[in-house]
C-alpha cells in the first residue's frame, strides 16, 4: 500500500512539473554607464516570486512560459520585460529619477527636503549597514554631524550625554525625545529615580533600542524644527524608521560577529591599574534577518543575540532582540504598517565612580596601605607581593559582588494610512513602548569583609537592594495632509492632533541584616520600601502650511497648541508658532550657466518655538511624607505653583546648502540663535522660607553658534569611491538671567561642581582658585569663582568612506571637541592619599582641598577615532550562487585617543545626573572606565 | 422615519462615546500628599509632630558636623565634610552656612504651621502637643541665636540679631512651660536660653527647677538608620571606616566615638538636653559669684552624675587612628601607653584607647576629671578652666563647643542673593580674634614604643578663661 502511495506521489509530481514548463532566465542589470547594479528587485509580474541582483548586477530566476519580469530599483524608472523565448535578459536601467529626499520628522507628514527651511540630519540604512555597533547612541555618535554623543562610561548599557546646540534647559537631560515609527519611546538616559547604588553605572533606555532593524534615522534639533512636537521637544527629536522590507522573493541573512575587548588604559596614571584590572573580554553577536513580500504585503524580520563577558571580571551583558515590521496594502487606498519589537538585556555591574567600594579605581587613587597590608600605596613602587594582594582583592571583589540588572522591553506601532485621492492622505498612528527594568544589589557580609569595610566575622551587615521600574508610554496621532497645485503654486497643508502619556512607576526595596546566602528580601530582619510614581499626558493639535512657487520659493507657517497635565492649574493651552522660508536659487533659469560649478544652492531661514514641560506634579503644594522611626513624618515641602508653564526654546536660524561640481562637494552652513525663556530652574528659595527648591519659570538661557557640515567626494571612478565628511560646530552658551534667584548646583560636588548663575555658561565649574607665591605657599584664595565652562567652544565629527571595486570598503569615523573644561577628580582623590602630582606645591599641601579646586580643572579637548573598519564582499561565484553575498569585515572600535587632560577621559563622567532625567553637563573625569577598545571580526551571509 | 434614524444615530454615537471614560488619557493622579489633605483632619498634629522630630534630626546633622569641626574637638583629616570650618574660615558663601540656615528655618516654619494651622484644626489635639510645638519653635530660635550672628525671623525680611532670637526662644519655652508645667525639658531649655543671654539669675533658677523636676533628665534627637536620615556625625566619626573620618583631639580620644552603629538598623541618638547642663550652669554661676566652695561641690556632683551614665563597649577597629604612612600629618596616638599634654603643661596618661581591642565609651556623658582634680583647683580661673573642660568633655559630639567658643555664622549667600533686606554686616561671620585657627594642631612622637608622646599646641579652655571678659564667651563673666 505504502509503495502505491509513493508511486502516485512521484507520478503527480512529474505531471505537475511537466505542465508548468519552467525554465531558468538569467542576465545582468546595469546602469547607463554599463556598471552592474546590485540589489535590483526582479519580480515575476502577478506573483510573489522574484529575486534581487547580486553585487555584479547579475540575477537568475526560474520562470514559467509567457512570464513578464518587473525590474525596479530606487532612483530608476521600473521596467517590465516579457521573457518570451529568451533565456538571457540583460537590462539597462535608464531614466534615473532625481530623487528628492523626503523628511517626515517635525513636518507632520512626509515633505521634500527642498521645501524644508530647517536643518535635518539623516542617517540612512546604508550608513548603518556596515557599522558593527550595538546601541543607538554609539551608532549616531559620528553620524550626526552637529551633535555630540559622549559615552559617560565604558560599562555596557550605561548612560550617555547626547546634545546639540548647547544646553537649552537646566531642568532636563539634553537627550532628545525619541520616536520609533511615530511612537514616542522611553529616552531615559540617566539613572532612574529609584535605583541601586553602583556609584555611577547608570543604565540607559537607549541601550535597548535595537539597531539591526533601523532603515533610517532623522534628527531635528530643538526649537525651530520641532514646533509640531510642542511642549515636549525643546531638546530636539530623533525619529527612527524601521525596515519594512521590499517586494520580492524572501531574502535571508545571517551574520556572526566575534571580537575581543580590551579596556582602555590611556587615561590611567599607573600601568599597574590596567594590568591588574583589565582582561581580554570576548564579544559575540549573531544576527538573522528575513525580508521580502509582494506588491501588497512586505515584511522585514530581524533577530539578534549579543554577548559580552566584559573587559573586566564582573561586567557582563547579554542582549536578545527581535523586530518584525509588516506593511500591507489593505486596498488601493488603505495601507497598514505594523511594527513590533522585543528586547531583553541582562547586565552585571561593579561598583564604580562615586563609591569607596570601587577598588579598581582605588588603585589609581591610592589604596590604604594599613587596611590592605601593602608596603606602599604607590602602584608604580609595588612589589610582587603587593601586586598579588591587589590582584587577589580585585578578584575577590569580582567574585563576591552581586549587582545585576535585567531589562525587558516591548515596542509596537500601528499606522493606518488612507489615501482617498492622490492629493489627500490621512494617517493614524497608535503604539506603545513598555520597558521594565529590575536592578538588584546583593551585598553579603563576605563582600563587605573582602572590601575591608567590616571586620572578619561580621554577620549582621548583609543587605539587598532592589529597584524596579515599569515604564509605559502610549502615543496616538492623526495627521491629514492635502497637496494642491495651482499654476506655479504648490500647497501642502497638514493638520493633526497627537497625544502621548507616560506612566512611570518605580519601587525600591531595601532589606538589611540579610541572612548570608539569601537572594530574597524575605530573609532579612528589616525591610523597607518606597515608590515613585510619575504620570504625564501631553496632548495638542497642530497645523502647517507649506507653499511653493515655481519649485524654488517656499514658505511655511506652522503652529501647535499643547495641553499638559504637568502645567500649572491656571495655565491653559500653550501656543507654539513657527515660520520659515527657503529659496532654491539653483532652480532659477539664470543659474543654468553656473550649474557646472555650483550644482545646487538653497538659502533658508526659519523661526520657531518648542518647549519642555515641567516635572509632573511640581505644580502642587506637595508635603513631604516620610516614614520615620515607625511613624509617618509629614513636613512642608513646596508651595503650589498654579502658573507653572513649559519653558520655551525660541530659535532663529539661517543657512545655506551648496553643492559644487556635480554634487561632489557639498557644504551646509547654518547660524542658529536660540533662547530658552521661562526656563525651568530648580533654584533655591531664600533659606529663611524653609522651603525646598522646586521648578520655577525663572531663567533665560541663550545658545548661539555656527554649524558647518561638509562632504567631499574626493575620488570617483570605476574602481575607487572616496568620500570624506567633516563638520565644525560652535556653541556659545549663556545664562542670561536667573530671574533673581541665587545660583544653584546641578551636579558634581558643592565645593567644585557645575552651577547655574547669571552671566556665565550653564554648568560652569564653580570652585576656589588658589594663588601660590614663588615658594609655593597659598597667598590668596578666590572662593566660588568661575573655573571654566563644561561646554566646548567647538566640536565636530569626521567620516572617511573608501570603496574599491565595490568589494573593498574602508570606513573611519571620529569626533573632537575643544574649548571646554573638566575636573580631574581622580587627581583630587590622589591628593588625599599623597599620590598627587606637583600641581599643588609642597608648601600648600596643608591647605584644605576645598580651597584648591581650581588646580584640578583641566582642558577637556579631545580627538577620538571611534571606528576603523575594513570590509570585503566576496564574489558570489565563489559560492556557486548558493549564497548571494558574503561580507567579511574587521573593525577596531575606539582605537585612538588624543586628549589634553593629564590623566582623565574628558568624555566619561562619574558624577551622573542628580535625579531622573536631570541635566548632566559632564566634566567629571571620575572613577569610571572609558569605552573599551574592541577588535571585531564579522562575517555576513545573504541568501 | 428620518427622525427615528437620526435618534438612532445619536443614541449609537452616545453609546460609543460612553467608552471614552475608559480611555481618558488626561486622567493623572498626584500620588503625593498636599496641604489640603492634612489641615483640619483629626490626629494631624501627631503626624506633624513626627515631621518635626525628623526635621530636628536633619537640623542636627548640619549642626553637629560643622559645629564639631569649627572647634578643637575634631579635625577633618581628608573628608568631603567641611574643611574651611576646621580652620575657622567661615564665609557667607559656604554651602553649609546656607544648609544650616535652611534647616533651622524649616524647623521654625514647620512648628509655626503646626501652631497656627495644624493644631487649631485638629479636634484630637492636646495641650501637651501644643507645648511641644512651642518647644520646637523655641528650639529653632535658640539654635538661630546660639549659632548665627543675625538671621531673618520673618521669611524674606531683614535679619535680626542673635539676642532677639534668644528672646523669642524664651517666649516659646515659657509658652510650653505654661502648657506643661512639670516637664523638665522646658525648664532646662529656659536655663540654657537665659545662660546664653547672660541672665545668670534666671538661668540658675531654671536650672535648679529642672533638676527638681527630673534629676536624671535626658532628651534626644533620634535617627532612623533604615528610613533616613541616619546620623551624619556618626558617619563622620565611625561609619566611614577605611575611607577617612573625623579625628578627635587626642586628649578627648577616650570619648570618641560617642555615636556608633548600635546595629545595622539603629544609629546612636544625640542628647540635646542633659541634666548635667543644669549643674554646669549652677557651677558657673557659683564661680562667677566667687563661691568656689559651692562650685567645688557642684562639680563633684557632676562627676558623680556622669559616673551614673551609660557606656557602650563595641568594636571600633575599622575606624582606627593612624592613616597612611604617606600622610604622616594625620598620624595620631592609638596606643594606651601614649601620653597627652598641652604645650608647656604636664602630660596626662590614660586618655588614649587601643582600638584594636573593643573600646568602652561613655555614650551620654564622660569626663577625665576626678574629685581630686577638683580639690586641686585654687583660683577662680582654675575652676573656670576645669569647668569648661568639663563642658567640652560632657558635650563632645553634641554641637555645643562652638557655642562656648563664641563663634557666630553669617547670613548665607543664597539668602543675600534672594533677599534685598540683607546688609553687608549680616554676611560676615563673628569669630573671636583670640581663637587660634589651628586649634586642632598636635605633634605626635611614636618613636619610643611604650613612651609615645603627643603634644597639643593650644589649650583652648585656658585661652577662653584668659579672655573671659570678652562678650562673645563665658556669658556670666
């Protein structure tokens, strides 16, 4: 019976194949210069079957008799070709369409970049393709030419400083708000309000935005360009668009990346520190991808697993991520896009920076000889016995420390677009971002004894600290876009509304006198808990009119009216206007003769306002309620603030975009003048009021500067393509007014830290400046004086991209800053331990360090090469077409650092932000490790 | 038919809209407690009193650390606690000056709100609670007068002199006493306020009444080691362990650390009122009156009283005394064989403890003086110097020494920048010119094991007595 069934199957199979009369068609797709075009979609008409061309532009496809192939590629007109009897079809893609880049963020809906009067930085999927980076802020570090991304610590998943155009707010982190496919997501880039005390290793929500699925990133700077985001976007907006897939046969990719991590010892004073503390860590990344679809449905899926066992024992990270985006035409007029992402991050951490338990930096700062039984605290003089003791200490700490953090995150976005006519488009978007993090610090008695903090035999000092954060953000928006052309005029009208709601709920549990070995807070003699709840809803409506005349004169007007639950009770809707104009001079007839030299020239100018809403519930007359000695302590805290309003960032910018020699050189120049009015300052009341400080609309902050972005196509021929991008940005920041309030501290120490005061840059370093006489004695001390600003005078980035024969590519990125200052806090601590250098003369060594602050302030200039990457794409004939493309690359991350400071990394900052989402101006080189050197090798297969 | 259809549509629309209640995104609930939720509610005074106790703990954290540093009691070897105060360099822009003024104002305004709003609206409130509210406001005034040269009373208004704050304190303590006449605390508080205002007769009288009311009286400020605030001075004296800490004058080594970690969940309290103070005031009155025999009896009674006070034995080995070899400046005596002398005076033994073994420390009051020392006193100045040594030893780590030294803080920079009524005179400190700025200076010679010697450069009590006529110190002289 079984044999009969098998025969039947073979028979029917043979019959089916003979009936279809299939055969193979192959060919090559080229552009009009004869160059092979890789990645061209070749689809069999009226089917979901198809392929894409390989690196040489070649394709091969099995088709039925009478089939028609559709060849499509971005930037070219599609072609339909009947196969007929041919088995070889070579196609030349002609009719290159001059693509105009479309900008979405800040515009309400997609709009041609030419019509936009503000600067928008765009990172394309192709830019991201070959970067072996795993977190968003690293990805954009050198890709955004007018922004700075400073990695505050080299520990995985920790906070960074992201800023552009100076510091517009003393109340908020400079990190822009982040949208993924139209949905606002958690952008917390500081420690959460409740967290375990690791002394500065503060986890960031940017660490779990997966980078694999990014198709494109748009960044609009705060102020003029972000008016349509209203009271939420004074610091700018980053919008991420995920890959939606392209029609054609399913395409698969698999990538493996293996690498070694080596801690950067560049900033250490003693060689022993790096030798003892660092080890060679191992990283591994595995990525899979699938994309494809047909005319009606496209899809893209990515998944990755990442592991990093740390350049120091005790620092580890594993990450798992998945994202799927599906785009479906429900009808001719209705389109649905759905995107869903999941990320899980596991971290283990060590105490660092602001804790005396950081024994690794303790080496640099002089371990107490008596405590640890060392012959000296000078690492360069250590004997073999001393080194053994310290190695054992570091190893014991790593063995007994138990600080972990787990992050789980889901994001989704649903968009429904309805296009009733060619001119009218209605788009509704709804989505959520849910992020759960749990940090746990189990301090055992053994750990405390190892740390020499408790005497041997101690059994009652064990503790467990658990901090959980649940964050849910919900976003909904509705945009209506109408386009009309009348004679030489073109109109784009956009109206819409948007809301988002953030629910942030945190709990912290502290258990003391925990039974040794327990990992549960239940096994403790005393357990306390606290929570933190912050809810805010922002909602408003907006409109924008963009008018073009003869495709070269454009003006736009926009506004947003915002309501927010954090506004004072007497504060109603807030109106944010914008106005802009641009002029594409090169589209003028009189310019025709010049286009050989100047291929494009656009002048633009704009004015716009955006805001930052106050801290939720700051408007209420809150009492402080605390548990105290078994009772409930109620105390006056802050008075009500019925007029608490958003701070307003008002920006005027002018600029020009010029491209020369057939676009081989491009220059963008922008001058911006930004003023934050009603700036939210948490300045103290006069102490005689006995009231705690809270946000008040007190200040005026100004930021001015130039942004110059250049791009040079140095060589372009059949073999070589060499591109160099350079940027130069200036920033002049000033607190114009504190509204009569006294100056206040926003980080660091009170004896030496960043302050806000009238007439000086925001976050200037305030401390004492001593004057020494010839003998080195301190003859004068000027206390609380200006020791330098933390913001640089100028900064920028550079990118070199070299391609040879479309197979080899070299990619180098770097960035720099100059003119700012930072505190060499490590050296302050060395002073305490008698390991200081000669900056404090012998005759002044007895002077209080409070009066010596100025000696530890140093220039924070640097030039860092972040990435050198060499890649090779292997010819597919090596693999007999089984594998479409194999790409091998070798990358060195953070290979070269030049810096002005004596021995601290001007980029790292151990101090962190004072409270959740508070401003962090950096400038505290302090007890935390810099981003490690990484040497990565990766191999990627496309099937 | 059309009407029915319209009605149906309206009905359906209303039905659909009903669901909006479930999806209203603007509904946010402030999880915090606001003033409206407490004023006028039963038992609100009890909650408010706990708040005042907590504020007392916060205030004492500020008073104690900078207060002890601004004296010869403690030296700040290398900590982030204030270092300028250690050298008597007290400026209006010092953050601690502002923090202390803030805490005192917070205490006073909290008590004010309690007296004027909370207590009247609380149907369950008692007279004893009202007395305590007055005590706390009076204590805020007392600290303002004892510590600051001038300070605003009304928020944002002009700064008023210390004497007016002390007078306000006396009014509040009297109001408390009127409400709860048997309470020794209010009598002792009045004695202290009168003492600092130089009113010897009233001070001595109230001191006597306090002893009669409770001959062993103690009042504490408690810390909450679990929920915070925990004790900052304890942190500075003991807990910081191997990082760094405040070190006592070697002659006071046997009294340190008065505050220690009782357990992982319990910090030591601060004794803000002790009946010893009443005896000390009486003795000083007797010396001022030339009644040395009376003073002799009183001071021996104090020694006897101190002898009844509790001690604690605990492991203080982590704190240690000797710092790194590279920072020999901070090397200090840490063996029982070490002797301590003021420069030019006889060396004394038995003042230094061995911290490698468990130490026994008087946690309420301690003194190195014995009856024979009192009997050996001859002149009025001898008695005064011994009495001020007693005050120093008994009140160590309780924030009292700087008051005895006559140090007065200025109005803070933040107040000056935000309050137009502050004058140039308000923002300068008052530090008696006769006080040496290196009060903590010592030399320690440990070269001969078993015969280690420590010499303290200044005998500050002798300096005080030599300047007893100065208005800033020794109020009965």
